[in-house]
C-alpha cells in the first residue's frame, strides 16, 4: 500500500484524500488536522446562517468515513508538534493542505486601536473556533464599519444585522448569540476603495443583504456613478453585471426608516482609524490604550483609467465604535518547508514542492498554500486533482522507500494522542446535547477544553462553565 499523509481536513485536504483513494485502490490516507474537528473553513469559516453551504460537511463526512481514509485530529505539524521530517519517515508522501492562516493588514495609523479587529477574528468568534480568545465585539457599539467588499465582508455585515430570531436556530456558540442579541449596532457601513464593478462579492450573497428583516440597504447613486462601468455594465462579466443591477435597484429605492441600515460605500480608501476622544492624529500612529476607535478616516478615490484608483486628497470621517477589516488572507511559513514570502505560498510545480528549483520527493501541496487565497470551495477539487495526478505519477518511486505499515502507533509513541473518528462523533453528540439543553438545535463547543473533554468522553461541562471560559480577564474586558 502507498501510505499518504494529508495535512489539513478542510475541503482541499478532503478532496485530495478522496481523489487518492478513487484513483488508486492501493492507497491509504491519514488526514491530519491540528484541531480535533474536521472540515476546516466549512466548519469555522462559513457563516452559521448559511446552512446550505454548511451542509457540504455531509459530503466531506462521506469521504472521511471511507475505509482507506483515517481522520487524526489534534495533531499539529510543525510549530512544536510533529516535524515535517518525521512525517516523511512515517509516510511515503505528505500533502500539505494548510490554507492561508493570517490576515492582510491595512498598514494605516490607528489600525490596532481597541475596537478594530480583523474579520477573521470576528468570524472565529461567532464560529466557535477554539483558538479564539476575542470577545466584546459589539459591546457599546452603535455604528460599525466593515472595510472590504468581498463575500467575507458581506458575511460579517449580515451577521451584525441579523436578529436573535434568525441566529438562534444556527450552531452559533451561546456566548456569541447572547452578545449579538444585545447588540445596539444600527448603522453598518461596508466600504470598498474601488467601484461597484470591481467588488468581489457574488450576487447571491449581495442580494441576501436586501432580505434581512428590519434592515434596509442604502446606496448613493452619485457615488456609484463614479464608476464608468456602472453607467454601462454591458461589457462586464456576468457576476459583476448582476451586482451592478442589484445596486442600481437599491439606489433607486427611497429609504423607509428601518431600524437597521446597511450603507454600501465605494471609492473610499481607509487612511486612519481615529480614537473616540475626538483627536485625529495621522502622525504619529495612535498608541493602543489611547482609547477605543471612534471613527474611520477615508480618502475619496477616483478611477485612474488603468483599472485601479488614485487618491483625491479629500477625506471623510465615518463614525464607528467597531471596525472589521476584511482585506484578504495570507499564507504563513510552515516549519521545514520552503516558502515564497511574496505570494504567501509554497513553491511548487503541479503540486510538487520545489526546493532550490527541484521537486522534493514525496512532498506536495494543495489548496490555498499552493495557489494563494483564491476561488470558492469548489475550486479546491481541480486543484487537489492536479496534485494527486503528480503524486500518483511518482508512486512507483515513492513505494520504493520503506515506511511503517501503520504510522499511528509511532505517533502515539512520540507522545501524541490523536482524536480519531469516534472522538469526533463524540464531539458532535456533545454539541447536540448542549443545543438541546439550551432549547436550540446543535450548538458548537467553543474551546479546547470542552472539545477535548467531549472527544475523550469525559464528563460534559455545564453551560455556566462554557460561558465562564469565554469571558476575558477583567483587565481585557471592553469599556
């Protein structure tokens, strides 16, 4: 048998495992993940109110239950866990599907003021990612600014505008649901530095903003008209053309005085985050602790005629006690692997890891760490298939190296205690029981301790214990 380790159990990792066992009946795959739960961003990135997309977990589950695929959660590769070199000793081949783990930064003064968060931190909080220690997002906030006009920006905008009635049936953790139910945010500004024809959200997600109860979408026709393609969208790709049509409809609709308002803004580039005290220091950068964010200063931009924008020197301040930055993801180096800092990816040729320009035997990549943070979930299928084709083309050489018949006993001997599939099923049962106790459906366990306790079939924690664990230390609680 050809023994392969796939590092990462998100869509790219699961599709890689699926393609391997489908194309070669003599392949066994261990899917390793740092978390005790599978599915990656399908579990911890897809918004909880998008049940149809989250149902993709059922398809991923079928793959991970294949007789020649084994899930091993709670196994970190690199960073103090299993060194990549050790994996190469235990498996004929290793495929890294580790995604893009960090956010891009704006690089502007005040970006680190309290109340300014990356959208990823906000998503991790309401998705119950066990690494999330952030809290207090909406405490005291009346106005929020979301910087970015992609689907993640649409997601966080929609969650901020949702009411408890719509969120309660989801698997959102109880602490996040309670905080959002008490939210006083009524004004949400989603802002892009370029025009509507260049926004990266999809039409389905955009339209959804217009269906939210007690919420209206406000668009300024004059702002949209700065985009030449808005005036004549006939030459745009289908998605952008439909987006423009939706925006044109909203711009022509008079405000009706709904309790919550979503303002879609364009041609505004963030220049600084300003502290709530009323000062607006662009130089020097405000130090954390000078006060929570109180506004975002934007510079008006205009098209530069070459597909980009240029600044005009005119500024506008938008009030915001909460700022969510959604300007993209970036890969991070993985111990023991080469890394291209410019692209945030591992150098490769058709999925084969390259070291000093030459293919490294038995090392492969798929997903965002291979191609960068682009595409949708389905984009991972052809990406994984290309990598698997390369791996299986190399199979005769890979099989020539002796590896253990089963790596699991040796991983245990190294001091690891992987969460296997029955442990994950125990987590699922614990989340169903927690939801039942709260009068909801499934409710995610929000932290490492409760996840591991459930996986090891330890005594379940009480709701009060769950809630207490999510409270930040008193000196970190928001004012």
